[in-house]
C-alpha cells in the first residue's frame, strides 16, 4: 500500500494551497460582508462578485474543473483518488469550491451530462457549465412523498408527440435560487406500470421553460444559503423536446446510481476539510483562553477531545481514500459499500469535531463571529442529502448479511430491493 500522493497531485496541492493563502483565506470576511450588503440592499439572490473575480484567477492558475474525471472533454482529468486531497482543501472554506467550478450540485450534474447526455445536449448545457457561465440544479426530492425511497417519486413525465410534458412539485432543489441556474435535471415517472426500478426517468428542463414556478426558498436552521438556495419548484404542464430525455425512458435509477457515487464522495472529502479546520480552531482557541488558572488546552477533557478528533479525522480520510481508490479501480457499483460507509462516517465525524470546537469557544462558538455554527448547520444537512444515514446503514448491513446468507438463509429474510 502506498500512502504517498503522486508527484502530479503533490504539485497541484501546493498550487491550490498557495491560491488559498493568496486569494481565499484573505477574502473570507469580504465574502460575508458582500452577502450582508446584498441582503441590506434588498436582494441577496444575485451572484457574489468576489467569486466572479476569483474564477479567472483560478483558471489561470490551472485550478479549474478539478473534479472532472478523465474523458474526451478532459484528457487531463483527475481520478477520484487524485481529486480527494484537492477537494478536501476546498472543503476548508465552504464557498470556495465554486471559485474552481467544483461546487455541488454542478459537479454531479456535469458528470451526469458527460456520461448520459447526447453530444447535442452536451454542447448546449455541459459546455457552458464547464466554463462556469451557468449553473444547474438536480430536482428529485418531493414534499409529497418519502424521497429517500426514490421509487416513490411521483412527478409525471408523459410523452406527447415529439415532446414530454412534466407535472409535479419538487423541493430542496439546491442551487436553483441563483439567477445563473439555467438547467434542471428532473427525475420523474414515465411509466407507473413498469417494474419498480424501471418507472423513473431523468430529463433536462431549461429553467426558463413556461410552467415552472420557483415558489420559495427553504431555510437550513434559519440560513437561506443565498444566492445558491434550496428551492421549492412547481412544474405545471412543462413541455420539453423528447431529445432532452437522458439515456432513455425508465433508466432514471441507472443514472441515479452513476451520479450519486461521485457526488457523495465529494461531499465527504469536503467534510474532512471542514473537520480539519474546526480542529485547528479548537486548538488555537483552547491555547488562547485561560480558565480556572490554566489554558483550556491544558484541561484533560480538551486534550481528550483533540486527540479523539485527530484519530477520527484520520480514519475518515483513509476510508474516503479507499472508497475513491475502489471507485477508480473496480467502479462505483462494486465500491458501493465503501461509498455508503464514508457517506455515514464523514459528516458524522465532522459534526462531532465541530461540536467540540464550538464547546471550546464557549458562547462565541454558536455565534456568527465564528464560522462554526454555519459549518455545523451545513454538515448536519449531509446526514439527509444524498440519502439519510439510515438508508446507507441499511445498505451496508444488507451487504454484510449477504456474506452469511448461505449459512443462515432461513434466519434472515431480505427484501428484494436495491439500495439507494
Ligand atoms: C440542505 C439540503 C440540500 C438538498 N439538496 C437536494 C437537491 O439538490 N436535490 C434533491 O433532489 N434533494 C435534495 N435534498 C433532499 C434530500 O436528498 C432528501 O431530504 C433525502 O433524500 C431524504 O428524503 P426526505 O427528506 O423525503 O426524507 P424521508 O424519505 O421522508 O425520510 C425521513 C426519515 O425517515 C428515515 N428513513 C428513511 N428511510 C429509512 C430506512 N430505510 N430505514 C430507516 N429509516 C429510514 C430517515 O431517518 C429519514 O431521515 C437536500 C436536502 C437538504 C437538507
């Protein structure tokens, strides 16, 4: 086993770290000031100027679309294993991935288009996304049904001549609050009478198609996450050309399986970055504050938590790297146990470390003078987004039990369903 980063990754890491020192960390305050100024001026749903200023610098520095797997359009693309340490760095500042055109849900959506869209659709939508000119949203979850079971998705996609007509209501459509969000990938039912996993399809829907109403933004623990946003969207008799169907009718599950692997591991890589940063803040604060005659860092409980945080971050990173390695070498399908494991482990580790860091900060830790509360809120959502913990744990348990099914088949009855 070789734990060294390749020379190419080492060099890119150095370049990315230098970019962070020069352009990202010094602008953290400015980002929040600009958002606040937009809010006070009455419209926070506009692109952040700072990010637009930094994008050309990232491109010049060769730090653009780093998430993109090797393909015809990206001959220099990175493997998941190569991308992991770079994505982790971006996780240290939650708004930074967009500077490098590496933010969710665009990365997952771009990968979906790259894998499953026709060349004409790629030219129309993937190219401007790769250039960072437009943004995208993924519309699966619905208020009316338990969406962690994607077979429940009820939105209808019906063929009408050379068009499809779409009717349904979606919510938690992340990124759809941004005025640059021009394209939606919509999941819905084309054939309710087909087999359980052949009913759903995915189709491209331009955001300005008549019949689409963005009804409201949802908040996360009170944060609106503007200008990105998590929106509730109504689709009423929305007509799109039949060519917008991805891969073919009834193949939505197949696409979801392909899309969610990379999307999930990217979240995990960023979770590790934010956990590292929280641990740094925890150490610095505990060294700087004296209580009951000694620095908080000298209290046994603080040291215990610092040590535990270091152990858990290292474990989460190694599991993420293993999952990334398997995705690269044996494919997302075979790596499904590792992807599910890391999707449970990484956000929970990050939440624990951020919580301990908040505790060390005292009341200041939950205020907006420090980033910890915001980080915690975001990490908490990852225990739902891209599948709740329980669903991933069920999948892990099923795979584990399956290893022993021949021995104890009578004792264990397994539902014949696919994991999410
Ligand atoms: C910040 C944020 C951003 C999001 N972005 C997007 C997005 O861009 N696009 C999109 O389509 N969706 C998005 N989502 C939605 C997310 O994917 C769903 O919330 C998730 O899939 C769960 O679906 P649900 O909310 O309908 O929960 P439900 O399906 O109603 O489940 C509720 C709870 O039931 C329990 N449960 C479910 N299944 C099982 C099981 N098998 N075993 C045990 N317990 C179980 C779990 O505790 C679960 O949390 C986002 C969510 C958040 C919070």
